[in-house]
């Protein structure tokens, strides 16, 4: 009997030790983090689905869950819900947060303070300009009396921000703005129904990766001679000063886009993952870290995945405060964050 009790005691002790070891190995239960993205087809939704899988393979407990949404305006408004504050991240832009804080008509019925939110990791920046087949249209000043195809009125970047560039940046109030949407707008330009159409590109902060928009690809594919019309640095500076906006002026190096033999100035803002300011530190640290670990791997599966690069991920744009845990994650990874001013 004594011998049997000894075996039983030893077995129980061994099981206890194994239980402790298993508990140590499994440091914590999985934490599922819904992240509000954009409509399917806009790029971010598809990209974050790839990151879902890559993060699940790399990280022991954090799990990012992509949630398709109508877009950045919806994301910001949805993040007013207190139930989202400590559970959800969202994808947004500095221009989108400015539109929320200033309650831009047609987008936000009341102001939403950007101070409620914090930066986690940067994806990319945007670059907006115009194109025309008319060689006499060299700047936005020449838009006076012309028909200009922009994005839909409901689009912040293609509709609202391009309008601000024309009317507030350059003071042209008599251009005939037509809010057609990207596809209809470029078709109207090709058919001669408008004089100018909005163009765009998405790029990393260091311009190592530059993706032309569909409008750029379509006009370039025609083989016809066309002319890029910049949004000048002076225009961006005036918008920022007069409207207290956080836009940036990019200068694209030559040949970053089709039919772009010289430097091209454009208006942009930054796109990034954000959270409410009360979102848990440990989860933010984990998210920033795992994005840095993945680096360009997402680019193997999807073209837009190439925008996620360590060189740009720790660039904190103007117009959003960084989450302290995200800054710490960058530093712990060996990257000193660049905080733009």
C-alpha cells in the first residue's frame, strides 16, 4: 500500500508540474481584435485578411480580425461607440480625422475630436493631382471655367480633398466641378466630356513603392499624350494654414508614375491603423511588433501588401498622437520612430 501511495503521489506531482509548464507555455488566451477596414475592392480589406493569417502564424495570442466597412468615415463614427474603445482598432487617415474634427458637411454631422484616437502603425501615404489632354492647362489656376471630374461627393480623398485643393488651395471658385466618381470621371476625360480628371497614387513614406491609381493606369494605357497638373506645395500650405488641416505635400521623383518624366507635386495624407486612446497597451505593443516582424511578407500574396514596410511603419504622421505602447514597440524592435511635424 505504501508503495502504491508513493506512485500515486509521484504521478500527481508530475501532472502538477506538467500543468504548470503548460500554463507557462500558453502565456495567455487568444485576444481577438476586430479591425474596421474599408469596402472590399478598396485594397485595405484584402490586405488585412492576409495579415490575419500571417499574424496567426507568428504571434502566440493576438489575433487581428478584418471587418469590412463602408470606409474611413464610417470607421471614425463607429469608433464613438464605447464598446469599441478597448476592443477594436480601425484603419483611417489624417485627412479623415481632420474631416471628423471639423465636421465637414456631408461627412460628419458633429465634430469628433481626433484627440480621442491614437496611432498604432502606418501603412502608406496618398498622392493626389490632376491630368488633362489640354496642353494649355498647366496649373490649377487654369481650371477657371473648365469641367473638372472628381470623385463622388461621398469620397473624402477623391471628392472633398481635391475640392479643397482647387477652391481653398488655389482660390479657383468658378471651375465646373463634376462629382462623377473615379471610373466615370476618367471615362468622361477620355471621351472629351470634361477637361480635367483627378488622379492619385498610394506610396510608402520613402517612395520605394508607388502604386498608381486606376485612373492613372487607364489614361496611361491609351497611349495618348496627356499632361499631369500638380497640386503645388504652396496650395497645400495654404489649405493647412487656413483650414487647420494636416495634409502633406509630396514631391514625386521622376518616373515614379507612367508619363511622369519630371518631378510632380501632389497633396497627400497618411493611412494607418489606429485605436481609441484607452485601448490596452499590451495589445497595441503586440500589434505594432507583429506588423514589423511581417514587414514585406504580405507582398508575396497581394500587390498592396508591398506597402507595408518597416521603413514606413514607424512614421507617425501629423494630425494624430501616437499610442505610447506603439512607440515602445518600434524602439524595442530597434527602430526609432519618426514623428512628423
